C-alpha cells in the first residue's frame, strides 16, 4: 500500500467521531454495510480504526464470495 499523503490526514468522517482517519472506503458500500452510523454523502469516506473494523466484519461474507468467484 502506498504511504498516505499529508493532506489526506484528518478525522473520521462518521458524524460524532473525532478519532484520526486510518483508511478510506467507498461511501455507498460503507453506508450499506454499516447502516447504524451517519456519514456525509460523499464518494469516499475516511474512517477510523474502529469504524473500519466494523465495516470489515459486516462485509466479511461478501468479500469471501467475491474471492471465490475468480
């Protein structure tokens, strides 16, 4: 993975969360998987470690099916 640029650093985009952003994921995919949190309607969503972990757990079955497909 490429190193993060300095201008990408910031806080988590989830409303009410002030943790530093760790990763960015697709906004629609994140909203669909983790529907109990509010995020701004943007293409990419920067999320902290905790929210990224929740996203990964919710999409685990989908990712497994995608890997088996190819």
